[in-house]
């Protein structure tokens, strides 16, 4: 009689005493739970998320796991979450499980959560990511331990060995009918592509793919020690954005440039799900381009170059604003960390008046406007394409866009750029100061002093 042996990588639990065990009811997770019971000193909690995708079958899976936990005398944590229609079910389900696990880690609390990923899962993941165009980081596959607290102690075991181990001991498990459906990409890899490649090219392909993952993981562990300090000196984090100079990538060896670019994308998005080598290369090409402008989108990210700077951030809707000004008073400039302080000064306050007058020129944070020339109630709004006015010292009206270009104001900073208007005429613009016809003069009796507090820039 053949004796089938299965064991866990117990060393992964050195820092874990309270462990959540993710159990779907399938062979892998049921085997994981029984093997976890053999490890001394652990407090186990069974976790189950019901995706409610298969109706009565999903509910039966949940009851199977609930009964299993009860028979073993273990706490049971359960959640139901139906996947929204019209989305990628596999991706949505994965995100739901991730959220459930993280919630359990915080709430119960737990030291870590063990999942039943196997070497078979690893092979499928590596092949899938290779076909998608992943770099070496993606080819590292399923990590044995994650920063979030997930532990995969069965990555050395195949699905076939696990099922044989359970069958030899008479331990039942549940079969998910969707695992046979070829409408899911991973199932097509599992049931069609991998068997064909193993049959025609390499009968030990799953083992080779798992070995590739281990080698790639070692490579990435090394590169992380090199990239972290390098990225820290070249990337500027201003949540939700990450900014970098184009030259921060172009002066590096391509291998380093890819990893710094990848790190920038990861910092801006929070993870690298669906971000692949093509997006990393697109960022590097944007940095190399001679033209100082360009844009592309990656999953969950908007990447824009303006002059020598590149900004990476989640997409955001540009919302215009138009606010009545209280004078005297102070107003926050929407979409920025800056504000405007507005004050009225009488000419008899000569010293204060001269300070305002001296600061009424281009590129000052303090400006002086002639209050008596302002008709009606002035308002603060953001710049709009086509805006033009004549700043002090200019012979004619000039588009704000032209002033932005001359001052090398990046595109993303222009969206919330403040202007003070009287009706539809611009009386003042951030950084560029008063319009000539509204500027205070030696004959001005009442000055509107505008002081900008804080910077409009993200860096």
C-alpha cells in the first residue's frame, strides 16, 4: 500500500501563534487545516468567505466548513459577499477574500492567516503571469509570506499528492464545480495549456515553473535591498501622487530603471495588481522622450509628464470652483494646501501700504490691488483654458497658458490654479500677480492686499 506523506513548512509560523486558516472546503484548504492541527502551540480559527456565486452549492460549502470547524472544536469566522455583476469574477473574488482576511487580522485579532496555495497553484500563476508579460517580480509568483500577514505553507506540495493524502485517510472535501469551467483563464491554463505543454515539451513543467518562481523571488529579494535606498532618493511621495524627475530614470542602468519605475507605480497605486512590464516600460519611455509632455494610463493610475517632472497618481476628476470672497478674510484654495489672506489697507497706513506696493510685482506671494477699481464682489475661481489678462509689466494681454509655460508650471498644478475675478475680468492670478488695470499705484487710497500662504506646488 502506498503511503502518501504531506507536511507543512512549519518554519513560516515562527512568529505566529494565533493563526486564521482560510478554508473553502476544497481539498487544498481541508488538507491545510488538518496539517495545521499537528503543529504544536498554535491557536487556530477557521475562516470562510461565501461568494454566493453558485447558489445552493456555495451554501453547502459553507455548511461543510462550519461543521468541520465544529467537529474539530475550532472557532469559525464567516462572511457572505455577493460579487457585483459585470466585473471580472476571479479578480473581484480575490479582492473580497483579501479584504476579509485583512479585516480578520485586525478584528479578531490574528498573527497571520494561512492559505492552501500549492505548487500546482504556483505553476499556474507563473505561467499565467509570463503569458501576460510580467517581469521577474511577477514571475516570483505566490509568495510564501506577505507583508500583510498571509502565509502559504504548502507551496512545496502538488494538488495530486494532497488529494491522495486525504483519500488515504478518508477525509472528505468539497469540489467547486466552477473549477472545471473553461470560461475562466486560470482553468484553461490548468486543464488545457499546462497538460499540453507537459505532454509535448516537459513532463516536469510544474516543477520547473515553481523553481523559476523561487529563483525570481531570490532575485527580487536582493534587488529590493538595492532599490529601496535608490528610490527613496529619487521619488517624492505627496499622497496621493508620486513625483520624479525624468532624469531620475534615464541616468540608470535599464535593470535599475525598471525597478525604480516599478517602485514608483507601486507607491502611487498601493499595489501592483494588473500592472505589468509594459506599464513599467511605458514609464521609462515617457522619461526618455525629448518632448517635455506626455501621458499614459496604467490600471488605477494616471501618469503624466510635464517639462522635467513626471507625476503618477490615481485618476481624479477635475472639479471647477468659484467662491465668493470675504474681505477681510482667508480662503483655502480648493485642491491645494495653499490659502489666500485678504486685507484692506488705507493709505494713511503708509508703512503697510508701501509693503503691499513693493510686493505687487510678478512672482511674489503678496500683491496689492486698487480696491476702488474693483466693481462688485470679487470671486475666486480656478484657471480655465483660454484665460488671459495683462499682468503688471506686460505690454498686452497674455494667455495664462503662456505664463504657465514660461514659468514651467506642471500641467497637474494648473488645474486648481487660483485667479481672482471681477465679473469675468481677471484682477489677479496666483504667482503672476495683479492685472495692470487693477494694480495699486502711488495714488491708490485703499489697497486690497492679497497674500498667498503655502505653495501651489506638490513638491
